[in-house]
């Protein structure tokens, strides 16, 4: 379990997270949605310990980050590291033994090529494979479906569902609502650094409708498209 | 006006002095300085040959202007080296350097080939894995120089070959990795630094072992000098790793660079700098790694 209490984050004078209270339970999948700049990535960086913050983040683990697989929106890659070596690097960092990496290459990536030459989607899939093989208990996936082909999209969705069975905690942010609807138990709506709504699975349909009204409204009319 | 950890104006004023001092030092220390100097100059200039950068320039300027610009910037970059070579009366070397600079501009060869270069360091990425792929051509040269040193009975040339490997490995470390790659480690700062240093020293030993073995057999009376230089390489590599993480998550700043430059001129100061860099690294890494 991860419990977030009164989490706030400032960049200089600008407040990007405002007294957030959240609880993520074992074996549950959580979605975080919100506009660009709502604070989702900052929230993830705070939970993972990549950012300092005000407030408390408590968990069942002595060191949460050692059990956390973090998929960044835009994963970083070195210039002359192959896909296989990238996986090895992240496994070594957690002292995880990986045997026969090729057999675990479920996305069919060219693992012997330099990862920096991969396409955006391939990079995302490689980064995801690497954190999956780290044997984590908690996963934070920031836009896991971005730039990924439909086949891999289905695989990622199934992986997330499998995590639920394995009693892992997964927190996902995505702009593709259907993928969240398929996988999440709860979805939180973020705006201007605050959680403004919590929606249970039964109300997902209403959330999509509400979001559409709230986000789109009559904005398109302003364009006076002809 | 603060940049690189020291005031910018002082930095600009210091830079030529540091360059001249280091150049002097190199030419005083070894008879092969002109070769090393040429290599330094070319590696410095090659930073301008990055394909992405040049593709961008090509998209802005027409062919003629692009060539003029590339030649001008390469000549500007090589100018301090050329002037010092002329001052040292190394006219042939200065001419060769400028010819190389011109050739680099004309052909604009890409150093970023998509061919995956095999490396013996795949098991523990990333510094040696990347570094080896960028500098793999240095190692046959050093082994050949060792062979020459033994053939002609020149111990100094053999030691120089080993130092060249040390210097090459040294160059694998200044660039700071993204904090994500440090964050991933489930080690304490102390364990992390030990792990990094251990990997570096093992891999350096692996690369320089053929030279050490060959020199130990051929010049067994001078084995004590060889050991001293070998341990010096260990000390410099360790100081480099600690210096790098002492500025984490930022890149190494100029003040750390100056301290390292001083240690090259006065090796005993490493006894002060290594613990200093180590304690600073621990403090910086504490923000991300476990206590």
C-alpha cells in the first residue's frame, strides 16, 4: 500500500501539486487523468523519490523506490547501448538476475541494435520490458500507450491485468481513456495540481461523458469552422 | 554571472592559462607529446562533426556557406593547438593537424554508424560499454606501441601505452548520466560508488593486462616503476568517478575540472582530492539513493 498525505510541490514560487491525499492499495490498478500540465508527471516523480516534496508518502516497503518500476513518458537512452544492454543495466541496478533475455522479448524488439536508433514506440516498449524484468511490486506507468502500435497496446493492457492477479499495485496515466477503462479499478482526475474527482469502475462511463463536457464544451464552436 | 561553478569572467581568463600550462606540462613530460597533442586536438575538434548538428546546419545554409562555416569553426577550434605546436617548433605536426582538420570538414564522416560494435563489457553497462565502442581503435594502437617498446627496448614507450589506456578509460566518465539511471540502483551511496569504482578498475585492469604482462616480463627490473604508474591510473580513475558524482545530478563543473587538472600536475594532491570528492558524492547521492 502507498499512502500519500498532504503532498505539495513547488517549483520556485509556482505550486504544481496542492495538498494531495491518495491511497494506492495492493492488487489494484489506478488511473490518473488530467490535462497536460495538471501535475501527473510531477506526482509520479514525487512518489518515486525523484523530486523533493512537502507532505508524507508512506508505504509497506522500507524503501519504496527499490520495489518500484517507473516508466517515464520519454525514457532516456544512451547513444551506444543496445536494447539488450539497456535491460541488463536496469536489472543490474536492482541486482536481478536475468537469463535468456531474448526469450522474454515479448514485443519482438531488435535487442542487438542500439536503443537510441529505436522509434518512439520501440523505446517505450524497451523501457517497459526493462522495468517488467526488474521484478517490481509497484509500477508507475506514465503514458505507457503513447506512440505504441495497436498490437503492443493489447499486450500492455494484458500485462496490466496480469499484475492485478499478481497483487501488484499499478498507477497509470494515459490520455487514451479506453485503455484506462479496460484496466483500472479507480480513476483520479487531476487539475491544476489537485485531485478534483475520484471515480469508481461503475462510474467510468459517466466520467468519460463528464470529461468530454468539461474538456470540449463549446470550445470548438469558437473556431467557427466552415 | 556564475556558470560552471566559478564566475564566468574568471573562467574565461583562466582557460587560456590552464591550456598553456597543461600543454607545457605535456611537452615536458614525454617525448611523444606531439602525437598525444594531435590526438587531443582532433578529438576536441571532432565534437563539431556530430551528424545531427551538421544536418541541422546543412538544412539552414547552402552548400558553399556550410563548407565555409565548418572550415572556419574547425580552424578556430584547432588554432590554440596549432599555435602551441608552432611555438614548440613542431611545424610538420601543426601542418598535419591542419590537414586533418580540413579533411574532417570535407568528408564530414559520421561517427554514429548503426553497426553494433561488439564489446567485452556488455554484462555491466554502461560506461565501458559505450566508451569501448567509441574508442575501440585506441587499444590495438596501444598494444602495438607496447610491442614496439619491447622491440626497441624503450620502457617509457610501454608505460606511455598503459597511460594511454588509463586516459582513454578516464574519458568514459566525465559525462553525467540521467538521474533515472542512478535512481534505479537499490544501493546506498557508498555501495553505489564502490560498485562503480570496482567495475571501472576491473575493466581497466582487463584492458591494460596485456601491456602490464608484456612489460613485466621484458623490463622486470623496472617493475616497481610500472606498478607505481599502474596504481596512479587506479587513483586517477577513482578520483574521476568521485569527482563526477560530487556534482550529481549536474555535469561536472569547471572547479572540479581544475582540481583534476591540478592533480595531473601534482599527483600527491590526490590524497586530499579523493576523500574530498568522495564525501561530496555521498552527500549528493543521498538525495536519490538509500541511506
